[in-house]
């Protein structure tokens, strides 16, 4: 039996996955004090629809490996904005144009940024079970 990851650990892991897929300008915001619907936002830019799709697919694959399913997904890579709702974490994958237009960091400017680069990503639960 594995322990459920903290929302912060899950958010930082999503940021690491986006980084592995070469996303730009990755930010993790702690919106828990101002948003009633989630604890953290992960915001990342993909240079084109193909990259946005690849980042989303890899995050979803990692979640599946950790026996987690998203609550829902919205948008599509061609629209320039994919949202992955993980409950306590919402991942926003945006094109450069959509990111500039919606400026989520400004909208949620009061939210503290988390230093996700200073964290270790969660291991795939399936991998750790295989090695047990």
C-alpha cells in the first residue's frame, strides 16, 4: 500500500514531467488560500500543438503509473490550452500566444510560487512495486 502524495509533491512532479518534455517558463503556484477548487496550479508553455500534446500525454501516463486518474481534461493542443484537473492540482499547458493572452500568473499574482526545481519528482509507484 502506498501513501498518497501531497498536493505540493504532485504539482512539482507534473512540473518536472513538463520540464522533461522541454516545456518553457514552468511555474507552480500555491493557490490554496485564494482558490476554493484546487491547491496548486502548474503552468507551462509548449511551443506548438505537438509539444503541448506530448506534455499532456506524458503527465497522464505518469499519473496512470501512480494509479491516479485525472478528474477531467479540457481543451486540446490545437486550441493552445490544455487543462488537466487532478483535483488538488490543475495543470495548464499553453501555447505562447494563449499564455500571453490569459496571463494566469498576473491573475493569480497573490499566490506564492513554489521552487519546484528544488524538489525530487515522485517515483512511479508501479516502478517501486516492481523493485520491491
